[in-house]
């Protein structure tokens, strides 16, 4: 699976951005999808995940209520709508895919994903 994230940029605190991740190479609906981020000097961390059908989502506590993950299997794309952005959300954001797995939330939390895209920079100014 090839993944290409886009939609990053510079935004003021309180603003919004929508990230997209386009997938190709395999049947998109066979994969659970996740968003991760890495800030300078910090380890990559899980942000949000969505199961293969879009029927279940999972978020890290720090973004719960502000970020929304969704997917369109007809367009082979997963999205991350980010609202009420804070300076601490500044990071490179990555999308990742892993084959359908009942333990998909555990895999997301541990960032054990099979395919990773190149990141897109999100910078939130105060």
C-alpha cells in the first residue's frame, strides 16, 4: 500500500486544518487506518485511528473532541479534521495502514503498522 498525506500547513491557534491521506496499490477497505504525529525531539505518537469500515474510531486523549477521523472507501482516502488547534499540536503528521485485525486499537496505540506514508507538516502558531 502506498500512502500520500496532504493538507498540512501553518495555522493560528484555534484554527482548523483537514488532512487527507490517499491510498493506492491494494484494496483500501482491507485496512485499518491511523494518524500519527511526531514533534521535534519527541517520539512518534498515535493520534487517531479508524477501522476498515469506518464504523469505529479511536483517539488519543489529547485530541478527543477536537479531531475527527473519517474515511471514504470509494475514494481510497482517510481524513483527519483538526479543529481548535493548539501550538502543542505542531508536528509532522503521518498516516499509516495495517491489515484488518480485531486488535487494531492495540496496534494503533503501539504504532505497529505495516505501511507508512510520508508526513505532512502542521504548524500551529500562538
